[in-house]
């Protein structure tokens, strides 16, 4: 039998471990959540398809780097503003541009601060502000009914917030989360997400204010952002169009014909 002293000692050990792990989750969460790869200012992209590189000079310390994958003006149907995931930079996601350009949409990709050649401070509100600048750039050429917002993983919360503030033709989300708090509750349920999270990205709240059609593509075998996150979004907002990619995981949806066919269909809707 354990004595009361031994039980108390084990309780103390468990509490100490709990506090230490919680502190690590709080102070190291940027390193856990975000994995940017910086590029030198003079780095030259060499993508196979036509593109333009744009730098938005916000101030002396901040530049927003944007790659615009183009199609001939004679066939251009609009633009897709693409908000990518939490890894590396635009170079990691550039191959996905063909899904949109083959349907005669330009696709513009933005790098977040610290990703690629974009500079400046990084936090949730800044990401929303940069998204607004990105949209303003698109509006200089395209009407709202020719702008599609697309968010992949991390980018899904940013695209949803943007769609809640500005008109667009439709919002497409790939592997979205209900919120960052919900992800923490899934993977670290023993901690109070609202207290330890520096980033919240409440996608579910943003979507309540989106008037454009919303479509979600999510794989049932996703272990990074579980499929259940999209199911929760659907339950909260039944009007959402949830497309299940059976056996799809987090980074391989583009290899599934069901994904490609559905995306082609969405891009060809009036």
C-alpha cells in the first residue's frame, strides 16, 4: 500500500510535470505551430509556369512578398487569393497553382512575415491586416464576383476572416480547423486552451459572417488537423458544403481524383 506521503509526493511530481509542459507549450508554441523558411531578398524563383513577383512595401521594416501565377488576359476568369499552410514559403505550394490556372484563374500566393521574402513582425492580427492589403491589391484589377478566397490549413482561418470582412465569389477551405483553441483541446486536452494559446484563429466565428458560398475539402485520415474539425464546422453552420476526401490525409489531397474533380467543379460554377 502507498503511504499518504508517497501519494502526496507523486501528486507533486505530476503537478510539476504538468506546469513544466504547460510552460513549454506556451513559450515555444511559435516553434511548434509555425515552420517558416526565409529566403534572401535577391532570391530568384524559377517556377515552370508564367508568374509575376510583387513586393508590397508596407514600411521600412515590412515587405509583403506575393507571387502571381498568371493566365492570358484573353481567357482570365478571375483570381484566386491563396493563403498557404504553416511551412516554408510559397515555393512549397507553387505546384498547386496549376489546379487554378488550368481553369483560367490567376492564383496569387502571399507569404506571411518571416516566410520566404516577406518581413516584419508576426502575430494573428498582423496576418489579418496583411490579408486585407492582399485583397485590396486584387480589387485594383478584379471585381468581388471574380475573386475566390482559398485557405489551406493555417491559411483557412486567415481566409475565413478576410471573407467575413470583404465580398468574394466564394470561399474554399482545405483541411480547416474549427479554431486553434479546438486543436489544442484535441491534442492537449488537459490544458486550458484559452489561457495558453497566443493564437486563436476562430474560424467558426469568422464563418458566421461570411455571405459568400463556403466549401470545405478535408481528408478523413488527416492526423494534423483531424477531419472532425470540419465536421464541427458543418454542425455549427449546416449551410457549409463539406466535401469528404476518403482516406485523404493532410498534405496529399491534391493526389486524389475526387479532390481534383471537385475543385474543378467549384471553379467552374457561375
